[in-house]
C-alpha cells in the first residue's frame, strides 16, 4: 500500500514539474521559399524577430537593411530574424526577390489572413518579438529598426536578470 501511495505521489510530483517547465508557446509552421515546412520552435532559446512583409510594400522594403543588419550582427547569438512573406505570390517570384535583395535570414510564406498564431496583422510591415520561450511579448506595425529591436531585447534581458530569472 505504501509503495502504491509513493508511486502516485511521485507521478503527481513529476507531472507538476513537467507543467512548470517552460515550453515553446507558439506552434507556428509555414513553408519556406523552397517549400520545406519550418517551425518557429526551431529557434527555442533565442529571441525571435518575426517580420510580416510583402514585396509590393515600400515601407517593408525600407526596413529591410535594418533587419538584414540585425540578422548579421546576431546570427551566432541569441536573436533570430524570420521574415514571413504575407501576400499571394509565386514561389519563383518570391525567391527572385529574396535573391535580388540579398535577404540572408529565413523567409517563410503565408497567404494574408486577418489573425496569425502570433496575433493580428492589421497592416504591413508588422513585427512581433518572441521571447526565448516562444511567447509573443511585443508587436509593432510600421517600420522597425535594428536599434529599437536590440534596445527592446536588451531591456527585457536586463529586467529578467534584475528579477533573478
């Protein structure tokens, strides 16, 4: 009887520990420009900058150099940039645009939808920031810069360290 109670208690304890462990918050999979399914979960442990954009969007094109620079500065670190093309476009045209603009970070594809797993996309460009656990912690419609994205992440890192997290 005691062994059975111990086993039940151990199972409850392990279940509660599992529930307390951080898991990736967002289940979001899309095809990349080669048609291969990619998941945002592959960036677990990193800050992820998810930028919704379209080839026809001049504001989106204007922020490209900052996103490319952010990617290049942090590709070996703890920030990942992921572009999500948010338009109806052929894979060939999208691949050509990515090559012409030397976009080095992953580009995924989706049809325009009013609400994504990260939240709404009311206008382009729209950018979401995911923390290392996959939780969307910020969003911005309009141009983002490398500096404001780095400042935001650094501020969040500093506040987490201050809180002892």
